[in-house]
C-alpha cells in the first residue's frame, strides 16, 4: 500500500503495516489527461470482476509482484505502483458495458484520492476490435468532458480473486521472517522506540527519526499501535528468495482476526513491509 496526500505520521504507519503469482505485463499506448495533468500511459490492466469489465491505465507501472501478497488479486492492487516514490501517480479506469462494449463509466485516482461517475459525452468513446473470454483490444478517445484520453490497447483479461503466491513453505513458527515480524509487533505495542529504530527498515527508520525531530513521535506511536494487530500465534507462511509472507492469528481492537505480513530481506535482515488483516 502506498500513501497518497497523507501526513508523515499516517504515511509511516501505512507503509510499516499496508504457480501464477506474477501476472504478465500487457500493452497500451497513448496519453491520458486528468486535472490538467497529461501523461503517457506506462501500463494497463484489463480486469473482470464477475461480469464487470474494466480497463485501468496507469501513469506508472503497476506493482504486479505485490498482487499475491494477501493471496488474492483485487481492486486496491491497482492503486499501487512499482516505484515507491510514485505514491501520487494517477490512473484512469474505464468501465466497459457488458452488452455492447460501450463506455459504461469511469474512475480516476489522483494525489487527492479517487472518484468517478458517468459522463454521457463519452458515449461513443470506446471502440473494441477484440472482446472474448481471454482478451480485449481497441481504442478509447475521451473528448469534451472533464478528462482527456486517446489510447489503444491489447490486453489479456485478468480475473479478480484468489492468486497463488510463489515460493516454498515456511516452518510452522515462520522461521526467521516470523521472528522478525513478532519482534516488530512487540516493539510497537511496548512503545520501545529504540527497539523500533533498531529493527525497522532504513526507509522507515528515517520516518521515525523525522517524526521525533518534529515532535510527532507520540502521535506516530499511537497511530502505529492502532494499525498494528497483536499476534497470538504464527501459523506458517511461504518464502521466495528475499521475500516472505507470514500467516498469523491475532487480535485487533478486541476482535479476533487472521492476517498476512509481507517481509523483505535486505543485507541478510528481514524487515516488515506490510500487514494485511481479515476477520
């Protein structure tokens, strides 16, 4: 998960927590304009959620390697980009009418957040040359409304749903990644700032130090504790090179939950990249 237009404290918290494991990149060319900002399309994905077909055009490359972190591919995966500094990168989503392949609405992501709707002036904006169960191709031309776009695309259709992670199983206790996760969670809930600094990834360490210098350390700690579940038991996970996923049972706000932590290994040490939870 990336931060968009958030305070340093909130951004740090979200970054510290937020078979076919990697889907192939597909192609699109053209230009999109949102809020007066024009950019060449860097990436595109066609998705199918039930019968709802959408095409998403990104200003940056989507972070496909993270799509399977929580074991499923969903809408919010298309808000994340490979470049960690591209938190404010824009994207445009076009809904395709299932019956006739016409424009069915749109959504945008900008630095200010997201939004969308339907604009009747775009009724003739979509032309499909291919549309079957596996592929969609054609052109989109948006003129005369709040957006601008002139793009062509030829994309495999990816379905939202379960997505297997790569790698091999971890031991039941999570092995070294499990130990790193438990240490990070324990340090957060104990309020041990020095321990948090010692075991945090260098980029997160900078955020902690910046919060300390700005007098925001107490606020940062409260936010981190609020967003960090307590772990009662690590139940396993998987590892693929320098990336690992640790499964656990825990508690958040007094409610039992399960979760998956994503960790990366840098210079031989494991660091928590993000935590996703589910009831």
